[in-house]
C-alpha cells in the first residue's frame, strides 16, 4: 500500500463519469445502491447520482421507502457504477448522512413540476391497489398544487454516501483487469492495487 494523499479519487471519478456521459446511451449517472437492514439482510436498487464532490455522492428519494427505512436502521451503503461502453466500473462504500434541507429543497425545485407532483403522489415501496389509484393521486395533488411553488414533501430527501473506500475497475485483456482501491486515511487517501 502506498501513501498517496495527493491522489484524488473524486477527481478521477468525475473524469470517468464525464467520459461515460459522452458514450453511454442514457443515464450514465445510474448507480446501484446497496443497503442492509438491522438484521444484515442486503437489498439493492438503482438510483441516480445527483451530486458528487469531496463530501460524497448524493441521491434523492422518498425516505419512507424501503431504502429509507433500511438506511434509518443502518446508515451505511455501497454504490456500484458500470459503464458498459467504457468497460469500467466503480464501487464505493461509506456511511450515509442526510443532505441539508436547503440542498433537498434546491434540488426538488429544480425538477420538472410533474416530477414534483409525482413525489407527492407516490407512496414509494408501499402496495399499489391499481394504476388508477396512482393516477387519481397525481390528479389530486396536481389540483392541490395547481398554482405557486410545489412544496417539497418532508419525506422526500437527499442522502450523501461519505466514501471510506472507492474502487476503480478497468477492463484489460484476458480478464487481467486493473483494480485500484482508494482507502480513506484521515484527510487523505491511501491506495492499493488488487489482483483481478
Ligand atoms: C435507472 C434508474 C434510476 C432510478 N433513480 C431513482 C432515484 O434517483 N431515486 C429513487 O427513489 N428511485 C429511483 N429509481 C427507482 C428505484 O430503483 C426503486 O424502484 C425505488 O427507489 C424503490 O426502491 P426501494 O423500495 O428499495 O426503496 C430508479 C430506477 C432506475 C432503473
């Protein structure tokens, strides 16, 4: 293991994501989000990365959903990106913290108005009796918030994965892939290469 506090995995991640945005047909920012409940049972689903900086990786969701409940029980998560066009992957582990109410408000209000109404209408992860029930809820909330700013539902929030470990995987011939892991050490990072 080498000490490379001058290395910046966040900059490397941003550079890979920027490349993927040019080559992936859609949703280069899609990532698998793995959580585990208090019994340790794992769970995984896709979400969209909506912000990344030295503080971590941000997504938004309904915190009354399964993922929200699991994160409330166990505020740790893992993320996985796979950019097929580039034959590259990134995986991340870290603790999870809430983004500020202001940050959630700002992102919520940057979304399409219909998506804001959708956030009110969807009781994410709870049983849906019929498609009609969802459409009715959309119509009700659209009427309720017909004028003015749509307020952010309190349950609709951002979460930040504060990375403790970030691995970059790149395809190499004959499955002798390149794996570089960055491990958080205080304010900096150490790095190690792994066998593929
Ligand atoms: C490409 C893609 C992106 C998605 N992005 C989000 C997202 O940013 N936030 C979200 O709540 N759900 C997103 N979803 C839906 C989730 O995968 C999932 O169905 C939903 O959040 C409920 O998950 P849960 O029951 O584990 O809480 C996305 C699905 C796909 C396929």
